[in-house]
C-alpha cells in the first residue's frame, strides 16, 4: 500500500508534463490542443506558455463547464448589440443607461471605450449619459476621425440642443488631439464643452484611475480650452 501511494504521489502533474513535452518536442501531441492554445494565445497579453496552461486547465474541467465557457464566448459575437444612441454594448437596441429616465440626458460624457464607461459608473459620481467613440485618433495606428463614432455624436447634438458635452478622454497626446478635434466639431452645437479636472496626470488612462480620483475629476470638471 505504501509503494502504491508513493507511485501515485510521484505521478507528475499533467500540466507540467505537457509543458515539458512541448518544450522538448517543440510541437503539440494533439492537433486539437494546438488549435485551442493558438486561439487562447491570440488574446492580448496571453503568451504561448500561459495559453497552454489555460488550455490544459480547461481540459481538466467537466465537459459542461467547458461548453458553458464556449457558449458565453460565442454569445459575444452573436448576441451583443451596440446602443443606437450612445454606442455602448448592450443586449438590445438601447442600453440601460440611455433607457433610464432618471439620468440627465442633457449631459453627455464622451469616452474612448466601453471600459471607460464602466470605470466612470463605478465612481457613482456621474448621472448623465455617454457617447462611446470606439477609439481615439491615432495616425500612427491608422485611426482617423472617420473610423470613430464622431458623426453620430454631431447628429445627436443637432437633435438635442443645449446639451453639455464632457470630453472624458485620456490625457496623452492622442487623447488631447481627439479632444481638440471634437471641440472644433461640436463647439457650435453644445451649450457647454468641458473636460475632466486634472486630478488625472498627463498620459493617464481612465481605465487605471482610482474611483475617488476619477469621481472628483468629473464633479470638478472644467470648461474645455483648446
């Protein structure tokens, strides 16, 4: 019994076994495993070693768990919609924020991405609505004004005169460039164009700002001065 127990305890972990095998053979023992690793490795910030560990982790899970995981990922492309008003992700045609009559619809916070909306909402200090650009102007990355949701914002302001627009963009060069471009496009349409108070340092991303600092930056927002 002691010998059998020793053999069981000495059995190498399957993850370590495959990792060592992968390094030695420089290839995968299964084509299916290789495709799974390549798919996981295509995610940002996930290297080949991490992708292999994650694939092997999924391999050890019950089939129903893996199927649920795969179904949730499939739903991202099949069932996610973008709000027809603000371009926020949602499950229908209009997001919950735009549909909320308690929000101040005459205050529109312009952000780069969905993550920024989530960061601002986490502060609990903002009660207006949003407009998600879907990026920022970045010539080096081939992203121009036509690639962003700028014209829908202009049309929105034309149909909603007297609104305040808060330019809540990152404080780096690209964010400042985008803010300046937007100001030139909407200054004649919005009653007021403001920007976040500089509790945020130059170059800071909203995604990484703490809730207290971000909340104060919104409450103490200033008039945008190009």
